[in-house]
């Protein structure tokens, strides 16, 4: 993405990743650790592709904040709707599961930007 809109892309990306990851847990298809493992695999493939492609690496400041904000908004949205994962029973467990997934999603999106090459201009 062009440098000017990368924070927006990071925000939307983390929001989407958090919603999709949380949905697989809510539906009972996977455990939270499965979602985090999938995020790790995605990050590893991104890093491998970056090594193969090469290029410049000029990380943009503020992407972690944008990605974190996207993950927090997604989590807040799910909590405000009253959506609860199938594996939890108490409000504390719900907060821990969603918090765990939000942190993992936000960090993954921010780290992907760190390893992905950019063009010399952007």
C-alpha cells in the first residue's frame, strides 16, 4: 500500500483479522491457540516472501498503534454485541480470550509491515 494510507490499511487489516480469528473461536471451530498459530504461519510466509523478493525496508512509525486500534475496535464491537466464545463461561474468560486474540492480531499486522519490502520511494 502507498505510504500515506498504510496506517488505514493496518487499522482495517487488524480489525478484519481480529473479527475473523474471533469468529472461528466463537463458532467453536478452533481454540484461541489455533488462531495465534495461524497468525504465526502467515507472518512466517510473509517474511519468507520478503526475503525472496528483496527490496528496501523502511518501516513506518505508528503502524503498531493503528493495528492495535483496529484490534481494539473489533474486540469492542464483539463485546458490545454480547458475542461469547463457545469455550468460555465467565466474563473474565471472555475478556482474556478476546484480549489474547486482539493482541496477537494487532502485533501480526504490525510485524508484517516491518518485514515486507517497500519500493525506494515508498
